């Protein structure tokens, strides 16, 4: 039954324009095939994320401004070794129009870096993003309360909360500030409550592949699930979510990726 549902979703997706709002293309062995398979399935744009100097450099190199866009940043795990990379980000974004945000950045209290160092690195990157007038992609694990406090303190209203770990009230608070809550293709009761509680205009869909999902094409499953929870058809859901991501990341000028 699940295989049949997925096939139906892929058939529906082929007539729509989907975006995988968060994955890590640099971690795949055959990147061109992954991108092509996604496009053939209806996933016409992919946002690939960095998290260190090396992965951000790779993401920027992969981004072509047609099917793939990049966000670059220093994640909590790389906060100690790559903190100096933050000083280079502004120039990289200025030089490469295919870099559309700063990410993934945030706090992760399940990795080794000290909490205070993580907070400092996170806040520095928020400042860079605000100076560049680009959104951030937020990572949070075991740290959502502190992440939200920092976001509120700095008035962040252009963020996508990747693989959101908070509850429905926290999701609503962040959405009310103008931020997007990104839903992976991994169902849970908490995520179902979040989807049901916030407006469709505050939702993005992602795969976090290959870390969690197998491939960017799995974003179809996420959109199908969101549509089911919201009680709307797949095409309506796909269109709304695509517009949300385009608006947040300023992709209105990149209409060429909408072609066949």
C-alpha cells in the first residue's frame, strides 16, 4: 500500500514543481544522477546545505542556479574548527548568486562543542545573514529553547527551521515571526500536530538526504503527508509549499528552473 501511495505521489508530482528545501548533495557519490532523478520525478529545485568550510565550498560549487542552490555556514559540530570561515561568507555570497542563504547554523547540545561557543558562532552568522539580507537555515538538536531565545533576541524573521524539533506552540511562535517550519519525510505525532496547527504558508518540505532521506525525490513523500494532514490535494499543497520556499529564499528571479 505504501509503495502504491508513493508511486501515485510521484505521478502527481511530475505535473507540479517541488523544492527539496534541505539536503546535502555533496554527500552523494553520483550527484548528477541524484539531481536528474529528482527533476524527472517533479523535484525541480534542490537547496543543498553546507555546515563547515569544506561542505559549504562543495555546496557552492554544486549549485548551478537552475536546479540547485546553496546555503553556506558553520554548523554547531564545526563551530570550533571552522569559526574563522564566517569572516569569508559575505564575500562568497557576493561573488556567487547561486548561494541564497546562510546555513545550516544553530545549536546542537549533543555534539562536543561548548554551548557558549556554539551560541557565539550562531549569533555571528545571524549577523552576517542580516547584513547580507539573506535567510538562515536553522539546525537545532536538544537546544530548541535556546535557539528560539536567540532568534527572538535578534529579531530573526527570515529563517527556515530545518527538521524542526520543537512543539506546536513553538512552531506557531516562529511562524508568526515570518519564519518557515520545514517538515521532513519522516512522520511523527508531534510533526502531525505541528502541520495541523500552523498555516500552510508557514511550511516547507525537505529530505535531509542522505543523512535521513534516501534522495531529494523523497520530498514527494513529505508533501503528500502534509497534504493528507491538511486535507488538501497534492497539487494545491505542492504549489503552496513551493511558493513559500521561493519567497523566503528570493527565488522569484530564478524562473528558468521552472522549465521542463
